[in-house]
């Protein structure tokens, strides 16, 4: 039986649905010509949102396979989860209005909001929730997110009446409402298949999918008039476009071609604070980093990994690349402000120690490595270029392999032994469970230690907060000491808008809230 965490290749999934073409929701199709007439541009309040990430043919409308930046934006517009992050990345009620557990913490019951409807008009019920999670966990679905929820017993997900859902867990999970939040934990309609979701994208979210073609701009959404949130959404139309080149993104904002842009370079931020534009800063903890695959030479030697880490001048990297907006962290992609995060100072920059470690590892005459990178995200190439200069005095010759943005996530990420990556802020347990367990689909560094996996499971089921904190910190310390990440800083999430945009606050996570955006 295939491991449920070994996700189907996104291109394989697309091949199964290639004949589908442009996506339009069933609810919109049923509305017919009368609805189409309401799309007259002069009468609609339209939000034009420019993403910083590139589009790929692997972009999808099925939550089970949500992975790319475009996927994340699409899912949060169309679908919703039982719980959602608050400002401190704790769980807040969303489709579930409340929850409770037994004393052991291995049975949790959620009560759904009343009056919630899917885009096709059908009411949200407990059966939809049961189906959504069983489908996500089914090995036949091959969702790459299934492993994040492997502690749920699929047979133990049951409807308790029309609005109550019970989850029986394989082990106690102290923070289960928080652990439920993943890239793919969106609620779909009972019985919906992958082919149907590709066609209809039938969710409960504030917007309905109108036009979508994988890899092409724009993706267009229209207002869900049945939305349960009072007075939301405030816009009639949401248009997503991809402008991966920072200068082009800024120019489009200044010319009024888009209303919101992501990730303006730090050097350009002062020029956006005035006139018809403004800057929105959110403290969250995004991180650019380098991943070393620790089962590949020369990174299978921890002395080499340590030398790479000691060659990194974190203070200088934050100053040069993050434009002074970075907060120094250690070699693990977990924001220091989070509950359970590892305290203490980051590893010091030490060229002499890096040289000594390389000599011990048999590289006294120097080490040559190839670092794969792309401009698929802001600061990636700059990070790699600065690190190349930093590593040289230690005898590490970093050759940069600059690859195209539109193929980076498919052809380089997870495949090359040394590459630049990035993660948005997630709760401590979520990040540990996402990229470090032996069977994790997105295990960038090939950190595969069964004893570590066992201790993560123990931390999750430990109900005492103090004891749980200690266990989580031990797990992180082991990664800092022996893992394959180079992490210099966490940086504030920055976006920029036209002055007439109201109600926008970028979350700094994979889950944006487009419903509150208004155009004055």
C-alpha cells in the first residue's frame, strides 16, 4: 500500500484532468445570461491582486493538492476550513463555531455554524466535513497533505447530527484545532470527486471561481451572494494575476493597473509610501533559506553542514538582503515569536571554525558546491549571491545554478541536493510536522529519523503545557545541531496597495482573507 504522505505528482493529476480546460463553477453556469450581464465593469467593484510567485501548469483548483502560491490564494477565496489562524497563529473558529474534547484529548467534537451554504446553494452539513477529511486521508486520493493529519483515524470521523462532527484520533493531540489547519484541510461537498472539483470548485468561501486556466492569467472570482459573513465580501470581483518580476509588479501598482502587490523589494518600500500608494507591514516571520539534503554528498557529513552554517553571517545577511527588516533566527524555519519556539541566540559567524570543520571532513583544500536558485520569489537570488561571497573565505566555492522561475518548484525544489527555498509562518507543531517527519512529502532536507518521529508524536499527545514545550524544544535543538537548513532571519511580510484600498491586511501565511478588501 502506498504511503499516504507520498503525494501524487501534480503533473500526473493534471494529466488525468487535462481535457477539462477553463474552469467555471456549476453555480455560475446555472446562473446563465442574466448573471453574465452583472459583470459589466462599470458597475462592479473589482480588486486586482498581483502575486509575486510565478504561475505553473501545476496550479490546481482541488484543495487536496494545494501547494503553489496560486493554489493558496485560490483556495482561501473559494473554500474554508473548520478553524483558521488568528494574529498569533492560534486557532480561531471559522466554519466550526466551537469545539470540545474528552479528558484524554483523543476525541474532539466540532459544532458547525448554521446558515452556511456551498456555492451551488446546498447547505453545509456534518456529512460534508466527514467526507472532506476521509477523502483527504484516503491513500487513493494521494494528497501530499495527508501525512500532516495521519494522527486522525479516518473511520473515527463521524457525523453526530446535522451540525456536529466527531474526530477519533489515533493518539491524543493537545492542539488538535490548530493541527487541523493545513494547505488542504478545506471543506468540499459530500461526494465531490477530483474531476468535479477541477470543474466546479464548489466551496463555501466568500468568492466563487469564474475563470481559471492552470498556468495562465488572470484567475477571476465573483462575489458569493450567499456568503454567511455579514456584509462580506465587500468586493464584487477578485482578479488574481502573477507578476514575478518585482520592478514590473511595482510599475503596475503605480500605474493603477493593479490594486495590491505582494513582496516589494525592501529597497523599493520607501518609494511606495506616498502619493497614490501605501505600504502594509505585517510581523509574521517569513523566511528565505537554503536546504541541504543530508543524505547526499557532501552534506551527509554533519561537519560539512556545520561549516556551511558557520560561514553564514546572519547579521550581515539580514542587513543586506532583508534591508534591515529581518530578525535573526537559528537554523530552523520556525519563527521565534511562536509558542514552543526554541529560545536562545543563533549560531555565531565563525570562518575559522568553518575552515577547521572542512579540514576534519577531508576538504582542507576547499569545497565546491552548486546552489540552485531562481527569481521565483523576491530575495532568492540576492540571498544566494550574498551567501556565495560569505562562504568564500571559509574555502567554500559556491557555484550558482540560476534556473527559470516557471519551472523552479517543479524541476528544482526537492530534487537538487542544495537549493534556496522559503516558508511562510506556521505554528511550531505545524512546521515540524510539515517538513521533518520521515514520510513527509515536503521533507526538503531528507531529515529521516524514526526516533525523532516518535518523540514528535509524544510531544503532540502531551497535555501538560510545560512538558510539551520542553519536548518541542528538544526536537528543534536536534535539528539546529544536525539538520540541513541555513536560516539567517525571519522577515516581516510586506505588501503595497493603492490608496483607495481598504480592509487589506496580509496574513503572512498561506491563508489570505480577501473578503474584507474594499475599494473606496
